[in-house]
C-alpha cells in the first residue's frame, strides 16, 4: 500500500504558541504553512482531505485570501484535528467601555457579578472553566449506550444557554458537533447506533446554530440549520426535521417565506410527536404569522400550541431540546405575537403575568422579553412605563454575549427619543448612551 502522509497535526504542536495564535485568529494560511513545514503534511494532502482545490490551499498559505466558508472551516478542522477555533470565547464587540448598566449599584449587582464570572471564563476559556466539557473518550465501535451518554452530555451543555449568550457558547457547541461528525467518519456502528448518532448530530447542529444566531453569526447559523435538516432526514427523525425548519423560518428575512417554512415545520408533526415538540412548532408558526401581520392565523397557531400543552400527560417524556416549552413560555410568545400585531391591550397583561414568573438569572431572555413589553407600552402611549421597563432590560442585557437584546432595544430607544423631555425617558437614554 503506498505511503499516505498524515493529515492530523501532532498533539504537541497544538500547544505551540504560534499555532494557538493562528487558531484564535482563524488564520488557516498560517496553519497550512505550519502543517507542511513542521508536520510534513503536503498541501496536496490537505486539499484532498478538506475538499479544497490544491491551488487554493497554496494561495491561502501565501496570504492570498482567507477561508471564510463555515463548511470549509469545519472540514479543515476535522481533517487536521485542530479544534482551536472553537476553544475559549468569541470576541465580544457588544461589550465596549461605553456599554450601559455597568455601574456597581444594588439595582444591577446581578449583572456585575455575571460579568465578573464571564471575564474569568474569558481568561481561561470555557473548556477550562467548566469541567463538564471534557468529552468522554470515543470507542472504535459505537454502541447505543455510548450515544445515549453523548446525548445526556449534550443536554447538560444545553443548559449553558440559560445563563450565557451565543457569543460564549457557540464554540463549545460547535466543538460538540464537530466531534460527533468526526466520530461518524472514523468509528464503526450497528445500524441502530449510527441512526441514533446521526440524529444526535442533527440536534447538536441546531444547538450550535442557535448559538451562532444569538452571537450574530447569521451565515454560520443558516449553514448549521441546513446541516441539521439533512441529518434529521437521514436519521428519519421527523421531530428534529420539523425543528430545523422552524429555526430556518425564524431566521428568514422575508416574512412570507418564513410563514411558508414554519408551516412546513408543523407538517412534520406526527401522531408520535411529544406534546412539547408540537407546542414548540406551533408557537414558532404563530410568531412567523405575527411578523407577517396575519392575525387570524397567529391566533390559530397559538391555540394549537396551547392545546398541545393541555394534552400533555404527567410524566410524558419530552426531548431535552423541547423540554423548556411550558405555559410561561407560551404566554411570553403570546405576548410577543400581540406586540408584533400592535395589539398592546392584549400584549401587556399576558407579558406582565409571564415575566413575573421569569427569573432574572435568565438575563438574556428576560431582557429580550422585556423589550416587547416596552414596545407594547409605547404603542399604548404609556411612556413612563416603557422607560422603566427599558431600563430593566438594559441592565439585564449588560454583559450578556448576545447581539439580540441590543438589536431589539435599539428601535425601542429610538422611539423613546421622541419623548426625551420626559424625566424618566431622559434617565434611560442617558444610561443607554443615546
């Protein structure tokens, strides 16, 4: 058998300062040069393993252009076994020195403590800061039991999203997805264990895609959702396929296209779909319809979601990725939908009741939901109430590695600027740096 040059960088080389710097900067040109000069991996071999034209590898190595495609980044990382681009935390451009709500006062003590924890995690990297991230050693032959172990691990990691934004969790979730993809390539399986692992890959792609979306990586999110959809189809998992479509609908820029995709996601519901999954897909259809201004269809979708939750039997097993859907979540979605439809008299009471049940520890999500409450107060011309709610949202959003709270609050602050002569509004605008 002819000699095949290696494609994996030696483990010792991954700790080299030059390699680590290149990984942090996503400088794959430098990685290619190091792979050839210090590990003996020729460009032709890299090109073959990564499905890149050899001339392109050479050009990037000489500093002509960069690798920006998400699919190619994943392929290179898999081929060279260099997960460094997913280690540690992403840059946090939303946390500049002028970010609002950074004063150390009793009112925002939670946000200050949260920033302290995140700064410590940034210094060490999430993988070092959270011992639970150490992935179990992969066997050569994958059994159903090992896939179940990985699924429980994925569920544990998902709970990071309750407290951290996508800018902090994206690389962790992406690493899990890439590791599972490598396992599918390198290990052997039974037909059952392979199908279960492909389904897990679909689930992990959705998790990484959500973090990418939350962290402002829209193109990466779309690619991951598409990867998830393909994997769910391969695994014959209709529920995950429907959820992949729901995520794609949520991201679609055209409201009518979003409604069409969301409706397709609900068509994936089967008689065996758990209640939580059915409620989740119907409420995402409701959201797409609300954004498109379709009031009647929004109401029907919300009613279907509520009916699904009411049919849920005590102890009925739910997949972890849908287990968070409950009455409080549905009430929040209901309030969001009525806000989008400019019906503040309906939106305000339901949002107030739901947010009273929502803990401040879920800072990103509560900041987002408060932004819809502020929006509805403005629609009802309750300016002082809108200002007070906006101030709470700004405080909660401070230090959270997510682009979405600021994106949601920007038009609210712009609208509040019309009432800048009101004292309460002046205070909020000053805090926001507007």
